[in-house]
C-alpha cells in the first residue's frame, strides 16, 4: 500500500494569492478552480474565490488550498485557526505548523529566503543542536513554517 499526504490550507479569501506566492518560492504547476467555475453565479460575492487550488512540483512537493466559503476578505492574512480573546486581545491558535525539510543547507536557505519575504521571523534560520539549519517563520499569509535541514 502506498499513501501520500498533502497539506490542504484553508484561507479567508487569499488562497489564490497564497498559491501564486508559493509557486514563486517552490516553482511547479498551479491548478485552480473558483466557486464560479463550479456553477456559482459569477455575480454572487465569493464566486471568484478558490474552491480548489493545488501547487505541484516535479520532485513531488504538493500543496493544496481553498477559500473558506463566506470569508471573502482579501485583506486577511489569517489561515483558519481558533480565535479567542485573551486580556482584551484577539489571539489565533494555530492548529498546525507546516514542516519543510531539505537535504542540504543551500537548498533550504533558498526556500527560506523566498518564504521570509513579508514574513514574521519566529526563529532565524541557523545551525541548531539537531540540524545544520533550523528556522521558523509565519509567512505573509499566516502559515507558520518549521524549516530545517535533515540531520546526517
């Protein structure tokens, strides 16, 4: 039996922009379809949002995304998560981090540099006790990436 998993990111109106950004970082082919492509009347708000989006590279990297129905804020930098109020502040709890692991530091650093454009750096990419390169960032679309080089 062969099983593959693919991360499917849920956005609040920015899936198309996010996938285009990820394509600029990882390369590959982008396939998209809007709610309007699947029969929603084009004049209905949200008809232009993605019901299906996929980025796939020749080396097997795959990422999927769509826009959550009813959330059409193109200004949102939030992916789906649990939001709550804490001490008068809205806090979003991330239900996942996206892990990206490469085999050499040069390859990982190139991807890091792409994802870091407009990102909040949580942990700069640097050598760690377990890896020649480890870093963590939340990209401009609200996705938190844990990035490292595979240990020997």
